[in-house]
C-alpha cells in the first residue's frame, strides 16, 4: 500500500492508496507546528502497512538529492516550518522509500498520469489560490534544475488602470502579488467567492494570467495547461484568459484550440494527493531498481 | 565521420568532425535560396564519408518526429525557406541518420556537453543577435514540448524612459522587439559595435535582459546560463544584467554567484556547429539502437 501526504500551508491531506490513484482512506489535518501536525500525520499511516510514501509539499523545499538539506522545507515564511527535515522525519518513523517534491509538481504528475493531461508527456499545472505556483512535467519527468520552478513570481505588465500595489513581500507586483486570491480580495474589497458577479474582477484576472501563460508557453511549450486552485473556481476567468492570450500571442506560435489546451484539473481537488501517491510509487520503483 | 550544419539566416556553417567536437574541415556559405545554398552544402559533404549529419537550424522548424511536416522549416519570414523540407533534402542526398533541432538548442547541447556548462545536466543558451532565441538542456535532454521554445518573444516591462516602439512584427515591444541588435541600432541610431562607449545603451540592454533571465530562472531553474550572439560581444552588458537581476529577484530564490552563473559561451562562436556535431552523434546512436 502506498502513502501520500499533500502538505499545504493551511492543511495537510494524507491518504493511502495505489499507483492507479485509488484512494482507500484519507484524512485532513490542519497545519499548525511540525510537532503537532506531524504527530497526527504519522499516526494516520501507523494504521497501515505502507511500502512507500510520497510527499507533495508547500515550499520552498530542497529537492536536490545531492544537497545536505535534501528533504527540508527551506526558507518558508511559515517560521515554525523553516528548516523542517520533512523527508527525514517520515523516513525515521517508517523506514520506507520516500518521494519528495513540491505540491504543484505532484499535482502536475497526477494530471499528466491520470488527469486532464493523461497521454501527454508534458503538462503544466498552475494553482491560483493563496499563492500562485506551478509544476511541470517535461518529456515525462518532473521539471527540476538548480531547484524546483517558482513560476508564480514572474513579472507581468501592469494594466494601465490597475494601481493596486501588490502583495508580494519580495517583488510587490509580480504575478502572485497582483493575481493570487489575497491580492484579488484586497484590491476589490471582498471575499473571492463574493466577487463572482463583478465581471471587471475576472476580466483583469484573465489579463494577468494570460501574460503568465504566454511566458510559460514560449519558454516551456507544454502540451497541456491545467489551472487549479480556489480562484479558478470562477470559471469566467477562462474566457478572459483565452481572449487576452490570443491578443498577446498574435499568431506567433500555433497552439491547439485554447479551450482544449488550457483547462481545469481532470482530478478536481485530488490532483495533488493523487500525484503524491505517484511520487510514492516512483520512490518504490527506484528502491527496487537499487538506484537510491 | 560526423557532419554538421549550422543553418543561420545570414550564413550556413558546415563542418565535419567527431563527437568530441573536433572539427576536421569547415565551410561558410551565405544563405540565399534553398536551391543555391543547399547545392553548396551537399557538395561540401560529398567529399567525405559521412555517418550521420546534425542540423541546427534557424526557425521556426518542426522537430516533432510524429508530425507530417517533421524536418521542415515552417513559418519563417524568409519566404524562400518557408516549408523547406530540410531533413528530407539532406537525407535524400546521403541516406544517413539526421539529427534536427533549432540552432539555439544545438548551441545549448554544445555548451552543456563541451562548453561552459560541461558537467551540468541543465543549461540555458541565449543568443542576442539579429533576433533573440534560446535553447535549453533540461535533465540531460534538449527541451521540447508541443514545439521548441520561442523564448525571445517573452514580454518585458518597458523602462519608464524608453519610448522606442520595438521591432517585432508580432508583438512590437516583446524582448526581441526591444533588445535584439536591430532594435538597439534603430533606437540609438548607430551600428552595435559603434555604440560601445555609450554606457546608457548597455545599461538599458541589461535592464531588459535581466527581466528575461529572471523569467527563465523562475520557470526553468537552469544550472548555468550562457549568453552569446553579436550583442553580447559588449561585455559591459554583463554587470548591468547582474545588477538588475539582483534587484529584481530580491533574494527570493538563491542563485550561484551571478558572475559564475551567467556567462559567455565556453565554445565561443562554435557552440552551434559543435552542438550540431553532437546532434549527428545522437542521431547515429538512435539508429544503432534501432530506435528510429
Ligand atoms: N469560490 C471561489 N471564488 C473565488 N476565489 C476563491 C474561491 N475559493 C477560494 N478563493 C480564493 O482562493 C484562495 C484560497 O486558495 P485555495 O486554492 O483554496 O487554497 P490554498 O492556495 O491555500 O491551498 C482564497 O484566498 C480566495 O481568495
Ligand atoms: N561587436 C558588436 N557590438 C555590438 N553589437 C553587435 C556587435 N556585433 C554584432 N552586433 C549586433 O548583433 C547583430 C548580429 O547578430 P549576430 O549574432 O552576429 O548574427 P545573427 O544573429 O544574424 O546570427 C547585429 O544586428 C548587431 O546589432
Ligand atoms: Zn513575488
Ligand atoms: Zn515578438
């Protein structure tokens, strides 16, 4: 049996299941401090005979297996979790292979294997929620270089009528600073779901997201783009993205029909936890091949 | 013996050599129309016993082996070359395995294998010349998705004191439109090499290139970044890039020392032709493995 942890800033989802994404049991635990949260996490898996555990974690995290801080949450603003040795803590408790990646890379893996990008060897998964993050599968592998991608903080061109300062503590008006949920709520003065009827909100949201997607497409050329997270529950953002994307790209690259190309998650809210099961399966596979 | 073609919009470089990048003979041919240019190209290789040929071509090109137009130059503004079946033409003449990719992907491969990024499994190669283009090696493979990357056309934020309209026929003031050689020459009214003493030119150039590099880093996280092309002969652009990059990234991601991370090509002007030799070697390897 495989174990999976989707570690988010607000809550952890833990599940047991198989490599086809079937989930046999699951639990949600709120994210407080490591001592507390991890106690509940470990207790959940103790009930099962687990062969491997996959972790899709909020970040930044260290996923470089050669690094001394591999398996750690690194410079997160959630101070209690800074320098938390995530992989080591789980490994110590269960002694099984551990897969470790970002929550969004896990979701990208889930969607590429079993979701909206099934059958493609590349996809981009973007979450627009409390923050903006993205993960990618490139030629069948989770994208990794010097570190994991941090696509939420790219620069966008400000709309001439938007004077909102932006929420990002590092960049002010980067993409996340202008277009994540908290920016939206502060700019327009209401909770996201209560802004549903105000078309100018979603028009502007599409304006910024389209710019980001253009950059991602020109740089990565993904075969499918999946947009998840709380903000994307507002389906009216999609047509605004399509319209602005067409204007921006202006025929320079040929893309599939945008409504087929840029879509909602096929796995709904389960992209991350399903991908984490797959991370467990990959870790098990590496162990069996004796590669670790 | 391996053959290599670096097909540029101004000239073609052809070479014969080996998989270690040793070049035994080479020729330069100006780019006119396919009938003329290709006749000279084929004549050059006729003198040798060639086992495989690698082509690094200007684009856009079709590198998707499943596509009916695989091996073609596609929608290039150089009308004589539009829909030119490049691979097919070379294959017909020599019947050997052909490797085919963009000129910048070839250069990235050359630099990752034998140049400034030797020993790394990832790098980004950017040329800033008549246009701006980039190729990338990601986890050991040349980056490819729906198509090859088109990173030169990403959006940048305009400098508040720069009112130059931009040269890009598709986007006006995209990166290439604002920062490639022709934009520079039109904006400042002189040939690139004659602008050497005007520090404001290279300060602004660094301002735009730093923005682009920030996007590339956040999205791809390359282990090394190599900047080539005619404009980058002005070495004073590098410090301007480092300065603006530090300001923009603002400590959000931890990067190697910038002067080690963002560098000139280790292979000088031979990155592309050397990479094309390596494309030939890869094509030969695939043929021997019976995978084609
Ligand atoms: N139905 C909704 N409509 C619009 N915005 C929403 C909706 N639900 C959540 N949001 C926004 O998404 C943010 C939460 O993102 P979410 O993806 O649910 O969680 P997280 O990113 O913390 O995992 C909230 O700050 C809110 O602004
Ligand atoms: N020494 C130089 N200093 C500044 N700019 C240069 C220099 N040499 C070439 N350039 C610029 O680079 C452009 C040519 O780019 P180059 O990389 O040499 O060729 P191409 O991109 O056509 O392969 C010219 O348009 C010119 O603006
Ligand atoms: Zn930011
Ligand atoms: Zn452009």
